[in-house]
């Protein structure tokens, strides 16, 4: 009898032992991993994780980590997804009593908005140029991305969506404006970018020359200046100013003449014409009625209003700090390089029309520098002039041979 009960006890213990230790077919494994941003490498939280087959579902934590336990051994496709990202999957093999690790990278499906503005600041006459060709998307090419603009960031889009990435806008009231761009890709996801634009206000007018050319004018301090370069071809009395294209003839002149840069008429609309000083000093008057070419002292008055001291204004060479920048048209549409310091705060809108030499008899520096005559002669064969360069924000005061071809700005009598 004792052996019978002992045998039953052994069978019971064996049964209990077997029930606590699963067979190989009953053993499971685990899948653990992390979800990262493909571009930044950063962790992505709240991403949905699913497996196929035998669907398991979890969500990544704040560190981008996840773990799925109780996974039957076998091969699985593990998929990560999150709004704004392209869904991605990896294949893993799960074995019994083991944890399989993986990293899943997600590529953003949202486009990136980016644009530039040229110039970054201006006045109420400035045409601002906006360029959104810096927008990118991981799936779509630039050509199919669509953009729209809100010029005041007031919540009302001023344009509809378009694949054209450039636009222009003019502000008629001074102030600081927030410009907003929205870019949209082919699956409808969007991104925004903003830039601040500063707009100055000036008191403007117009003046018309003997040929009928009308120029914008601007009040700077107590002076009224032309805000465009002169392009007249007749003196005030109607006499023609000779257009001299021949180099040798130009260099030997002692009478008034004009030319177009590179003898190319197409340069006139933007940069005006170039005149030797003899045309400036001619008694028949080259300026429009009630206007005149500024004297050296009138240039100094302008410069001191913009910030120079009297002693600085009286010097030769590069003078001041940012006064030249206040005269130069802002941006790089016409100026070379970065057009250092250009703000056009004055509204003078100086453009780099270059010059024609009276000695070497050649055209130079269009886009590089703006050259202006004064009406004040010095040292007999020269006259005071002003030069603005693209690479600094100062104003050069120099004496220049009268045979040179410079631009002209006029000031009101």
C-alpha cells in the first residue's frame, strides 16, 4: 500500500512539474526597438508600432522606445507610423526566450518652407523680390511643390497656391511687415516660414526734363534730390548734347558730351546716361528747370544730414560710416556682391552706373560703383565728385578729371 501511494505522489509531482515548464512550442520572445527621425537622428515619440502577421500594437514612449512581449517565434514585419512621416517597416526574426532589437527610421513627409527677400528693407517705392526656391521635400521635386503668400501675416492669404516660386510686392505705408510663406506638397502636407521686412516712408515728387523724361524726387533733410540718374540729351534751351561714342574723340573733348555705358542704349532706362563735366559746367544748363547739378557744399549738406560731421565731410577719400549705405539702393538686383551696408534709408536709391574714363577711354564698374559729379571745379582740370562702392557703406569724395563720364543727380534750386 505504501508503494502505491508513493507512486501516485510521484506522478502528481511529475504532472505539476510539466505544467510549470512550457514546451518549446509554447515559448515566446520579444521585440524591442527605437524609432528615429531619418534626417535629424532624434527620437520619435507616440509613433504607432504594429506587427504582421499576428498583429501586436504598441506606442513609442517619450524616448522613442517600444517593446512587444509574448511574441511567438517566427518572422515578422514591424511597421512604424506617425502623422507627418512616411510609414516604414523592417523585418525581424523572433526566437524563443530572446528579445530581438531593431531601429526604425522615419522620413518626414512634411515639406520645408524657406524663402529670401531682396532687398531686406526699403521704402514705399521699393519693389520687394521674394524667392521660395529654397523649399524642399523628401518625396516631391521643387517643381511640383506649391506656395502661397501672405504679405502682412494677417491670416488672409494674398495669393493662391502656385508652383511659381518667385513673387514681387510693394508696400505703400511705412512699417515692419511679417511676410508668411506656405508650401504644400502633393499629399497635402504644409509648412510655413516668415521673414520681417522693414519699409521706410519718404516725401516724394517728380520732375520732368526738356526731353520729357520724368524722374522720381525725394526730400532728404531740407533738400529735394532726384532719386534717379539723369538721362537728358538736350540742354535746357533745347540745344542737343553730343553723344560721343568714339573713344579717342571722347578723351580729347573740352566741351559737353554724353554717352551710354558701353555705348548701349539698353543701359539707359536703369542707369541713366554718363556725362563729362563740361556738360555740367555748360551755361545752357543740363538740369531740368528750377533744378541744378549740386555743388560740393550741397553734397556735404546731404552727407551731414545723413550723419557725417563737418570735419568728416571736408575730408577727401572714403568718409563716414554708413552714410553711403543710406544712399545706395538696397539689395543685389543691380549691385554686385553683398552690397554692404545698403539700406536706402534716405530714398536716394543710388544705382551703380559705372563710369567712362577720360584718359584710358574705357567703360568700367557697372554694378560695382556709382559715380556722381558735383558742379564745383577744382585744380583747373578736375571737379569734385562722389563715389559709392558695393563693398562698403562710406562715401568717397575725390577730384576727377573733367573728361571722365559720370552719372548726374540734380537738386532743386
